[in-house]
C-alpha cells in the first residue's frame, strides 16, 4: 500500500519557515501583555497626576493684584453668566454671575474636584460641575453636593461707572 507522502519542506516558502507563527498568533494579545499594558498606563496616569500636584505646590497661583476689568455691566443680563480669564503667572478662567439686579458674583471656573469647567445653572440657581454632578452655591461658592472637596475660589466684584471689575476678596479678620 502506498503511503501518503509527508509535506515536502522545500514547498514551504522561505519566509514562512523563518517565521513559523500564524497571523492569529502574531496579533493575539494575551492576558499577561494586556495586564502589563494596563499597568504601564496606570503608572503614566499616576505620574501625570503627581506632576500636577507637585507643580501646584511648587508654584501656587499668586494672589490677584489690583482690579481687573471684566466687561460692561449691561453686557450680562440678570440670570446670565459671563466667562473671562485673568493672565498672571498662569491663565485662570473665571465666571461672572449676575445673580439679581445689582448682585454680582465671580468664581474660579475650575472645579475643585478634578478641574472640570463649572457653569451657572439659572434654572437651579446653582453652579454645576457637569463631570461628576458637583454643585456649588451661586451665592458663596460653597459645595452643596457631590465630590468637590472645597468651595470655588471667589473674587470680589466691583461696579464702577457701568463697568465690572474684579479683585482679590478681602479676608474677613473677624471670623
Ligand atoms: S470635576 Fe467637578 S465634580 Fe468632579
């Protein structure tokens, strides 16, 4: 009985015998490689957060000096919010809120949790951080709900001749 001839190695192309791994094996990512990738990614994120914290501690933002013009008072109707920035040793975004006739507030726009941009919700009468449903008082900037650990930094608003200015809030020494 004639035996079936085994595959002749000379029929296999040279590149295939040099790299005897199937395409499926070559593109397969095993559990160990995936865990290694996740470990490296977590390490990189932790390092990034560490750099941000160290930078914040090493270079704290300087207190605001003097008054800064924001806009004309008639540009922001009652119930509206106006975004602006102040450039010092860094660019800090703020929101100006026209709470009621003659009642203005200005707060830093970076949430004290993970620095998402907050916004004034006139329908709720509160400042909302949309990232993790944090809420702040539109009157004082205090945390009302959610994960933010601290109040929003606040500036004093001064209206002069129909123009809105902000300056560093005076600390109340009696408290
Ligand atoms: S970043 Fe604002 S609640 Fe998380």
